[in-house]
């Protein structure tokens, strides 16, 4: 004989009539949980620590406070690539020094992408919600359409820039002479590589940081973050266009102050966009061959990407644009990209004439003409999407 159950479960009448006045499924769920007090208690997050206590400094209503969560994410984002890079090196997937070929670049970017996933997933588990990585600005309407439109826009914008440089005599373009089968292979490999680049960079700045900072950043923390970024560059910067970062920080100060002091509903989003864009410019100062225009343009296009998140409701437009821009720059036209010249391209392009116009070793992104192209891109984005759906908060996206 089987032993009798030790659980004293309440009797449930399967054919009981539905209570009158039950308006929503949420009310039905609450009534169902009322029959199981322990289960109902388990669905609730722990209580927020008493204000002013030691635990309160670290823990809020949603678990670990946003500031601490972002710091942990940043530390993991910064150091996990060393761990995974060592594993890839031991597996003979990457060499000690980059060769700037499509295959080598793909595996190096894969290291960064895996590290991002690990950092974001770990940081996510430290809070009660969201419990879905897609909740960080990757859930929204018409995702596939926005991604594809972004790709077309990115290729068109880079082509407009190269066309302007060619018309002015500031770039020389010639066929690479590579055999067709190898060109097709390189096109696919560079395409995959730049998808990883886009997922990594947009996943870091327009997805995780934009979403988290929107929720937890106020004016004083934004000012402190900007001061820390700029102060670090002035102290440790080696001259690779750091003035571009300082300029974007200065340009964002006035509008963000105005929004914050007016207590605008959208202030949190734009404060986050300001900090994330400045940081995006800062990380590009580590590239060799950058000038201040190239760094400023990186930060500026980061802001345009934040605008696209606000207008489309997700980061998919930015992901598509970023991947297509880099692919066109590196593979299709064969120009330098953020100060780096790679191998294996359809065309080969070299700067010519005045560095202010040609961009020099920075490539088209270092030309003053890029600022006009970024402005046109922003205008086209606003014209196409206008007052579209706002980006959802992480909590709201997690419920979709």
C-alpha cells in the first residue's frame, strides 16, 4: 500500500460557479493563490530594507540597486573578455595579436559578445526583474522591419559619405583584385563579424545601459558619471581624439539640465542617452589613428541610435544600421574603420588631400563631412518615425 500523503491540501470544487464581479484574470489568479498561502507568499519579492539601514544602501524594491548592478555589469564586461579570450587562444581560434582578417576578427568579436551575454545575465539575476535579456530594449513592435530598414539606411548613409568624399577628391577608390570566390567568402564572414560587432556594442550601450540607466539615473548621478568619464580621459588620455568626448559631454549638458529641472517625464531616458553616448565615444579613444572628429562622430551616432530606440520602441533599427555601416565601410568600400585598416575587401580606398576633409587614417568617420551625414540621418529618422512608440521601461518590456 502507498503511504498516505502528509500534505493537507484544501478541498477544491472543480464545478464551483465563477464568482460574480470577477473582472480580470489577475483577480482570478489572486483567488487561486489564496487557497495556497505558501505559494502566494513565494511569488512576492522580499520586502525592501528599512530606509537608512545598511542593507537599504544596496537593496531596493527590485533587488540590488541599479547603480550597484551597473557597476557589477561593467566589471564583468571589462574583465570577462580576458577569461574567454584565453580559452579561445588555447583552442587556437585567435592569435596573440590581431591580424585584421575576417576570420580572426570574427572570433575576437565572438569573445566580446559572449562576455556581454555573461555580464548582462549575471547582472540581471541580481534584480527581481526583468528576467529576460530581451527586455533590455529588444522587445518592441515590427522588430524585423526596423532591423532591415536600419541596414538599408546604414549602407545608404555610408555610401553618401563616400560619394561626397569622392566628389571632393578626398578619397581614391580602386578594385581590390581579389578572386571572386574569395570575395564572396569575405563578404559573408565580414557580414557575420559586423553583426557581432553591432550586437555587442548596441547590446552594451543602447540595450543594457540605456535601459538600466533610464530606470535608475537622476541628474546628479548623470553629472557625476560625465565628470568621471571626462576626468579619466584628461588624466589618462593619450590624445586619440579625447576632445571629441569632451565636446559631446558639453553639448548634452544644457538640454539635460533643462529636462531634469523641469522634471520632464522623459528626463531619465535622455540623461541615460547622454551618459551612454559619452561613454560610447570614450571607449573608441582606445583605437589607433582616431582624431577628434572621429571620436565625436562615434558619440554623436550613438546619440542618434538612442533616438531610434525612443522612436521605434527597440534597438533593432540601430543594430541594423550599425552592422551595415561597418560592413560597407570595411568590406564594400575598403576604407579604414575607426582608425583600423583590415584585409579582404571588394574595393580598396585611400584618403587623399586635406586630412580635415579626407579623415586621414581615421577613414571616412574622421572627415568633417561625417557630421553632415549624421545630421541627415537624424533628420530622416525623425521624418520617418515622427512621434512613434516610446521605448518601454525594462519592467514593462519583461511583461510582453
